[in-house]
C-alpha cells in the first residue's frame, strides 16, 4: 500500500510523483511541470513505488 510522502510513478510511465493522501483505492499525487505543481488522483493498481520492484534506475524505467 502507499503512504503519504511515498514517491511513485504510473506503471505505464510518468514523472516522479509524491503521494499527498490515500483514500481507499485512490491515491492523491502531486508533481511538478516546470515550476507549477500538478495534482491528480490515481487508482492504487495503476501506481508503483519508486525504487520498488520493477524499477531499474533512479529515472524510473519500468522493466517488464
């Protein structure tokens, strides 16, 4: 499961995101586009923790 402050990525690929809140199977994330913060909500099943299984580099390349 995810916790506030975890660094995550979409399994399909995305910028680094930080978990702001978890609400059941929804995870509220924030990331930056340039200097602007962007927020969105994703399903738990669509995310992977950065540095966890399936990540081979700090850049977050997903291994299949």
